[in-house]
C-alpha cells in the first residue's frame, strides 16, 4: 500500500505532466471573413479553435477605423471559450495612404485609441495588426506605431499580435520581382523588434506563388523552412504562430482590362477538386514541396492547379512540432479539405 507521502508525490507528478502537456499544446488561430461558408466552418469546428481572427476592421489614412465582427461569431466564441482577436488592416493595402498615416502623429493616436475602445466594448482578447504593402523606408515608423499600440493595449489588459509577410534574408533578391517584393511587402517588418513588442507573430508562410508569379505551390515546405529559419534568428519560436493555407490556387490564360495575360486565383478545396475532375486531370504528389498539383490542356493552353488538402496540411503541421512553435495561424475558414480537422485533432492529442 502506498503511503500518503507517495500518493502526494504521485499526484504532483500527474499535475506536472498535465501542465507540461498543456504548455506544449499547439495554439490554433483561424482567420475568418464575413462569408457564410466561413461562418459555418467556424461553427462546425469550434472545438478545434483557440482564437478566431475576423478580418473585420479597416483603417484609413486619418486613423479612422470602421467595421464590426459578426454577432454570431462573438456569441459562439463566448459560449465556447474561444478568444476573439480581430484584424485591423489598411484599407485596400493602399501604400500611399498608409505612408501618410504613419507620418501623422494625431492619426496614430486616433487609431490606437479606437483599438482600445473596441477591445473594451466588445471584450476582445486583443487586436492583430494586418498592415501590408508598406514600403521598406517606413520600417522604423511602422515599428513605432506597433509599439505605441502595444503599450496602450497591454497597459489595459489586452493582447496584441501582428501578421507579417515572410522573407528568407535581408537581401532584396536577384530579380526585379524579388526586389519589388522586398521593398513593398516583406522588407518593412523588423522581426526582432516586433517579436519583442507583441505577444506573438503570425508568420504568413503562404502565397509563395501568387497571381503575379508562374505556377507553383501556395506554400512549399523548402520555402517555408527558409523563411522560418531566418525569422527565428530574431523571434523565439515560442512566440511564432506558423501561417498555414487552407486555400488552393489555379493559373490560366485570362483577358483583363483590355489585355491578355496569364493569371492566377485562389479557390477552395471543393472547387479545385471539381475543376480537375471535369477536366480529366490526375493529381501528382510533389514529395519535395509536399503538395498535390496537376495541369491539363484547355483548348491547347495549359492550366495549372496546386491543391492544399489534408496531406499537405499534415506535412506543414510537422514543422510546428519540429520547431516547437507557439501555434498556427490559418487562412482561412471555409476553404479547407474537411479531413484537415481530423488531422488537426490527432496532432493536438499526440
């Protein structure tokens, strides 16, 4: 028979084990937009969601923030213990307007004051910055704006995080496209400073290939790892939430604004599967990129599809464990292969 001392020690070990398991559990943040498929996915899978990030608020050059979060999302979140951390973004990712905003001290005060008011009125967990298409010359001002918002929100008991565009070095890159991307999208983020200021960083390791590029993976594993290794030089992995895509991508010939061009677009899992099926295309697995792809002829012109499904999601989730990240930030609810939820539950239990 165990002594009381042994029983006490055993209980302590159980409690310690439970605490460690809880600390290691992957925190899940899922982005949402004002879309019914998105809401239905949130409702159906809410038990797998720790934080919901509605892309709900837009800010203009004067620091005026407008928008709202679906009342159904707020109600479901409160009843299920899900934290609400809405995104505030620069309207239309308008670079000149945001440049003007950063140089207007009164506009910045107006913006951060509104963020605090929204958190208080709606009992949000906090705010996530989703400011994009910012010129690299505005790096210091942008970092200071984030510091200003974090100081006010933290002082009042609210959280703050930031979504950042990934890069794998501080070099602009070998081509004009790489330099354009660095100067206008990825180069503005001072990862180390942003990691120190906020609660966590959502590393948007998706959109590797876009409508502006040749066909390729939405988020190939080698590209993701290159970005991860660079960012983690300045940000502890315990403060990184790895960005994962639910969406797929389709490239085809197009005619827009009076010009013929090659064009890509995002689409959900069901649509991607349907296009391939009716086109008679067969999927091939790229074991290096860890993604399915296919191409087929449309009246003599090749069209390409890259598919994000449960298998590719599982490969990306392996990176979370490999690097011991805080969690995942997934764009977005409603685009997914339904089987990803089974994979997610299994990974959180292991």
